[in-house]
């Protein structure tokens, strides 16, 4: 039997990032925490799902952190045990994984804030601060907010190289000392080496700089240098979603600044290629052009800035003539296949060009009273289809180039490889 726990001193109380479980693997995926919407007798202190049997202790994050697998298993942070329903069918307990047991599989419904057991269909609940399962009852004790305990990688890994070269024109970059996966490890400057995993990073969408060494290891501010309030060493630490000291940005001067100390940037102290250890620091650059504080992201990705922008949603058509116009145009364009044409934009098996012609030729039916609403929706769908057609064309052209390159044998491939100096 496990309990919920007061972790009112946690730094992650306000996190609202949601989780979903899908696919088919029992391998742990994303660290997450679950906060109950039940307030308790004091109506203030939040409670979190915890492996601890001690109520209202000051807890470490590890006992509040769970690992959600793709197929719905909820592991402890160590990965050794999973949530299960006891043999009595009421209380929840920690046991070893049994892939054939449906009572170890859970569905997290982030829309309705429910966590449902797939073995008996009951919902995660609280009984005198003990965790149990019960039929749906509408009480706050069955409502949970889930959020990530780890960053979401964007998929673009690379080096942060200093613009300053050593005397032999070698590049140097941010490196985790000795490729250690331990927290509070120093971050130093090392000569850039291919496939050196301790030098490979990525900036996540929430501004963390994630190390390739571990999915929960990020760049953080280390100890002060000689007690200074404007000079700090850098080290690695466990990811904390709302900790501004772990969040970074890149300005127009190619400086990496800290969100908590926006006037301080990442640089280094020492002579590259000469000193045995060159420490990375967070400090004030002497000027906008101080080369010790300027960085190159390598490789760079031309789409990074685009895909990292906050998505602009389609106009929502939820009622009245706007909704009626959207559904009519969808049905007309797809010959009755769907009343939601947007659901087909990513399909490669439909002709978006054909849809565009049909939408363009459509006229407002008598059942829709506002011709203005109809016209607005019609123009919006035409614009969306134009965007979708052009994006698809980019990838079609790339695929065509790639196929033709290999269909002509190895000669062109070898020439291109020589041209870009990879052989």
C-alpha cells in the first residue's frame, strides 16, 4: 500500500505540462509527477502521488517521480517496481513488472484528470491518504494533474563551440567533465571531437540545455567564484521545469544568457589548448563582441527557429454559420468523405490540389444564412490547403532528388561525399 504526500516545498507545484501514454513498449519513457486536486483538511497544501509511507515529510523528488511507459505501466523512478492493484482489488501497491497483468496498466486521461486501471476499470483514488482504486464518483480525490519531470527533446543534437579557436585553429566546446552522468559535475572546455557524447547538447523548447549523456541531465549554474554574485561556475544537474537558473537563451551577439541572470552569459576562463583545465563560467562579457562569450551551434538547423515557434492554431469553428460553413465545405471538397477537412492535411493518400479546386468552386448553400461567414471560412481553408500543398511539395522534391541520386549508382554519391569532405 502506498500513500500520497505533502510536498508543498517542491519547486514544481505550478507545472502544467501534460502527459499521454500510447504505443506498445514496457520500457520506461517519461518521468512525471501526479498532483491530486484533493486539498485535504487545510484546503491549501497540495498532495502528490509518492512512494513514501511517511505523511507530510519534506520529500526528495525521486519518491514523487514516476516513469510512464508507452503501454501504460507506471514505474517508480528507479524502474524496479510498477503500480498495481492489490489482490483485494482496492489498495494500490508496488510490485515487480508482470507484462501479462492488466492491473498493472493505467490510462492517464489529461482532459478529465483521471487515472484509470485497465484491469478492473476503476480509478485512482485516495482513502485516508492511502492510494486505492474505486468506481468513478466525481470526488476531488479521483482528480489528478500530471506533468513532466524531464525535458522534451527536440531531436536536434549538436555542439556549442566557442568562436575563439586555439593556436592550432582547433574548435573547443562545452563539455561535461569526464563524460560523467553524475549531478553537480563541472562543465569545462574541451577540444571538439566527433562522437564525444559529453560534448553533445540540445536546447529544448522550454529553454533547457539538455546533455546527450542522460535524458534528465541539464546545464545549470554551479557554485559562486570566490563568493561573487556575478561570477559562477557551470555544472550539470537534474532537470527542474520551472527553475530559471536552468533556462537559457541565445541573443543577437551569439551569447548564451541565463534567464535568472539575464545580464550574465556563458564564457570560459583560461587559455584554450594551453591550460590543463579551462572552466566554463557564467559572467558578464566585457562587450557585445567579447569572443570568449560567443558561441556557434554546430550543426545548425535552418528549421530550428521555425519549429520552435509557438504554433498558431487554426481558427476554431464551433457554432453557428461558421461551423456549418466549415462542415459543408469539408463534405463538398472531399465528396462526402469527412466534415473535418483539416484531419486530412497530413495524409499522403489524398489530393490536396483536388480539395482546393472543390473549395474554390463551392457556393454558399441556402441553409447557411451568413454569406460573409461562408466566404471567410472558404478563404481560410483555401489558405490552409495552399500551405499544406507547398509543404508537401518540399518533401516530394527532396524525395525525388534522393531517389535519383541513388538510381544513378555510386558515382554521384561519391562525388558529393568528396565535395563536402566526408571521405
